[in-house]
């Protein structure tokens, strides 16, 4: 099952009491399928993985696998699980748990805080790929982790038979240009930055692992289709309609803004400490964008039916 197009980094809905909202989780997964997304990430950083117990983590993956189609052979889109930890042995253990729960790929962020060398990253990813039991998608987000997985290191990892792609969250065009020559049928290059994703896909990236598609699955699917299809004018025009969402998702640390939108759309309530709900100063913007999201989803859905 190939990695391409619009892949949603799912937020994890909670009840007002703080427990998992599994009804909202099932509805969010169905909304993603109805919106046409081409993959989902469960329990990544947007999913507040660090705040989940092992049982909660496995429950979310199991339900995602069930809703999306049960056994791997029957699924219409892939399920990725965030498994990256600060330590290699713990990352391998998390990857094995994800595999047992039904994930098809491991999205493995560079180990946060510990700041390994490039040689350390090579050894880390090779160990996870060889011992974790799942194909590995590299994930580089230096603004979060303090470590930058350099293109020359990615070039050494890409030929590994169990390393199948990278989510690159750096927004600069130069970084994407350095990674695109590594793209092949066995190695996907995916944007991890919503605001620059249209440009990246127009330049040749395989797709986007998106935060914004939580609330706007059909809209981000349309963006990916236009950009991957090479329709620059239409892709840029549609991206301009999403610009307010790109900006909003950066007003406070992810996933605070997107969870505020999801709550207004009926999916879950709140976050787990140390994250707090969206500040009052941004509530009016969230209210406005929740209304706009519904309108854009209708427009994107109509365009998909007409295509």
C-alpha cells in the first residue's frame, strides 16, 4: 500500500473528564474516510502520543484498523503509528506494540531532546527498521526535536529495504529540493508542513502528512490532487483559500489550535496537561474558521463528485 497524497496526522479526542472519547475517535476516522484522505497517522505528536498510556495507544490503533477495514488485506488506506521515542530500545518496543495492534507503518521522529549525531541517527533508524517489525517512515521536525536529519543521512537510509519514506517538516524549498532526488517507488518523500505543502508537491513530493486535514479532509485532499497533478494555478488558488487555516494552526503549539477547531465541529473536548485549550484571544478566529471549514468541505466535496 503506497504512501501518497493526503495523509492526516490525527488528533486524539478526549472527553471533558480527560478519558479517550472513543465515539468521537470513530466518527473522526469515518469523517476522514468520507473526505477521501489517503492515509492516517495515529498517536503522533498531533495525537498527543506522549500523554497516552500504552493501553490507550494500542486501543486507538486497534480501532483505527477496524474502522478503516480490519485486516491489512482489506484496508483501503494505510494506518501509520507514531512510534518515535528518545531512546532506540524504547522506539523498537513501541513499534512492536503498534505492529501488534494493527498498524502498517511506523512514523519515527528523530529522538527528541537527546540530540544524537548523524551517525547516531543512522544507527537508530537502522535498528528500528530491522527490529521493530514495521516499515519505517522517517520524520524530521527539528523545531520540535532539536535534531535535524540531514539529506545526506537520509540518502544513506533510503536504500534500506524497510525504510520506505520521510516526512520532512522543514518548510524551506532547499531542503525539499535536496530530498526529492531520493524519491523512488520504494521511498516516498512527503511534506510535513501544511503551509509549504502545495509548493513541495508541485515540485514533485509524493504527498502531505497534514494537521489541517483533521478538520478539512476533503479540502486537503483537493489540494493534494491539484498539486500532485501539476495544476499550479488551481493548486495555488485553492491553497490561498486555506491560508487562514495555515496561519491559525501556528498561533499556539500544535495540536492546540486544531483541537479547538475539532471541538467546534463536534469531535472531542480539551487536551492533556501540560497543554491547555486555546487561549481566549483566539476564540473568535476559531469560531469563524469552523464555519469556513464547513463551507470549504462542501465545495471540495462537490468538486470531487464532479471530477
